[in-house]
C-alpha cells in the first residue's frame, strides 16, 4: 500500500489471499508486505527486495507466490519492470498466482495479454493521478492557499475552512485534518516582523552583507523559525522569498513519479501575487533584489568562475546551498542566471556532480528550440493551403477546424550499452487526434525523423522507441513532415450543377 492512511489495505489483501489459498489447498508459510510504501519504484520496497533475494538465493521454503493482483508488484511507468520480477520468481521455480484477477496465470496467450495490459494500466493510473494532483495543487496556489512547507520566520500558517473563515494557527509540525480545510500565510508575532523588516533595512539602507546580518542576529540571541543559528544562506533566503511581500509562489522544483528532482524555469512556476498580507513593503523588497542582481552584474564571467573555483577548492564539491553560504560571493541563483544553469557553471570550473544531470541541460535547450520548431510547423501547414490555430496555453493545434494535433520534441539518450533510445509521453489530457513526434538525433541538435501517431491507434501512454521498432510503430515514421502538411492541404472543386 502506498500510504499509511490506507491502514486496511493490506488486511483486505491478506483476507483475499487466505481465501484463495484455502480454495486451492495452499498453506501460507511466509508473508511479504510493504506497508506505507509507494509502488512507483522498488526503492524502499524492502519486503519485495527480500522476497526476490530469498527466491533467487534458494532460501524460499515455498513453491508458489500468491499476489493479490497484477498491480501489487508496483505501478511502474515501465510495465516491463513488473514483468521482470515475476519472471525472476518463475525462473527460480516459484509459480505466481494472482488471487483477485479473473484469469489463470497459466502462461497462455490470453493471460499474457491481460497481464501486459494491466501492468500498463497500473502505471497509467499513477501517471494520471500525478497529473490530477499537480493540477489540483496548482489551482489551490492560484487561489491563494499554501501548499506545504514551514511558514518561515515572521510568518504563521493559518487554518481556514472552505468558506475562508479562520479556524486557528497551526504550530510547527501540525497539519490540517479535514480535507476541505486550507492553509494561508499570515503575519507572525510583531517582534519577528520587526526583525524581518530590520534585516531588509540593514541590507538595503546600511549596505550590510548577509553574513554581517546573520552575526548580528546571533549575537542578539535571535534564532530562526526552526530554532537554529542564522547563517549567510538563511538570511539570503529571507531576502529573496516573495512570500514576505504576500506572493504565493510554488513549483520552483519538482519531482514527479519518484523521478529526478529538477529545478523548473521561472516561467513554469505557479504563482498568485498579493495572495497574503505582506510583512515587507514591495519597494523595500525590490530594492533588495536589485542589490543582489547588481552584486553579480559587477563581476565578469571570469571573476565569477574564479570565485566558484575557490569555493570548490575549499569544500571539495559544489551545491546551491554551499554557494549561498559562501562569503563575498554571488548567490547560486546569480550563477544560474549568468551561465544558464548551475550545471554549466560547475562544468566550467571542472566539477562533475555524482549524478548525471546533463539531461537537464538538454531539456532546457529543447524547450528553447520548441517555439521555433512549432512556428515552422505552422508555416508548413499554411504553405500547404491549410489553416491552423494554436491554443496559447497548451500549444494544441486545430487544423482546418477538423482535427487537432500536438507537436512533441522527443529527446534522444543512450543506454549503458550505447544504444539510442527515445521516450515519448502521449498527452492523455488534451487527447489530440494526432501527435507529431519530432525525434531528435543522437546529439539532440536537429530532428532525426518524424512520427505521425493517431490517437485511435495508440494504446500506451508512453512509447519507448529504439532505432528500429518494427512495422507496428515505424509504419508511422517519416523522413520529413511533408505527409503531415499534405493532410492539411485543400483543393478547390467546381460545384456540380
């Protein structure tokens, strides 16, 4: 089960499994259960890991494995992952039974097809749920409600009911218990508000650095909202966070479906300006931001990289937090703005993070490329004599008022074996009649080829493309977009008498 709130979930599964065992004459000798764990990946699924280890090491004192249903292996985005775990059990001589499914897991064509479909459905359920949850959270942000995280020094979290009536302040670590309740930010105690305003005043009017302000706060015995000593980084975060002027900003970073944690572009942030009562004037906040920007603007690229190299030499590694804590150095956001990303700045001083984040650079480059490619598609339709309108919010194209199309750029990546792969997610929300997939070359510099994928023929939400995919997919492959443009072309005919 994925959350601890589903406290009866594993009990219900156990009951069904016991009933199945009794009907089939099996004796249950061991149980593996992952309670309160997500099924999106095997990480953290200690019971599942132990099961596979016991089976493959020959320690299994059982010949059959009873599983509630196909989705209990996990709701993996790659349906082959769940299949691989079942295969590992079968290869070790342990037959897998699905107790709540309406088919026998006997290796027949019918059972294999049903399992494949159900594995894909399990992954799609999580993907659709993720999309819906994100959309719901984004909508709450736009309505002015707070989504998670501590309030911050000088602010407090206020619980309100569905009509907006205040119900009381939430202490640190407390959460709302009624689904329809919401949380907003309100000014905290007056003494904390005075400290916040004083921090801005010292920074703007007295030209004191974040380090000097932190030392002053610590000497006065003032702790942060988490009860810790002030640092340069914590003062810097107080100076740059828009919640102090009442703006509700969310989605600076994201981690969807247990994937990599990514930093989003400012244009992708979800925001509601003026959602809360601010504790600092907008003029004072803007003056602080101007100082922070000017601080890095005065330095040349070479001087900034020299400072970054010094931080690397001192600490042995780099991160946004380490940079923000460094004295007499621009903030991590300044490096990100100047060099396009922190990863590029890291590369210029010879630092490579433990994880390979180069795909973030590629994704950013492809996002920048997208408007130009989309415009070329529109131009091609117009040249063929068609009429295409573009939805400014979704970029969905409506062509000749007859069908819709979505243009998608598909990034190329290499497997550990050096093979080229492309992962394409079809838009199951907008449901375009046709997806125009532009498959990039191995350097992600220019299009390699194009796929015209009709929704009626696509059964999976995620397509994993290799260099050659067989007739089932490559029948939709084209070297140019000319066939697509011809779909939009129109010819004039004389009206019959």
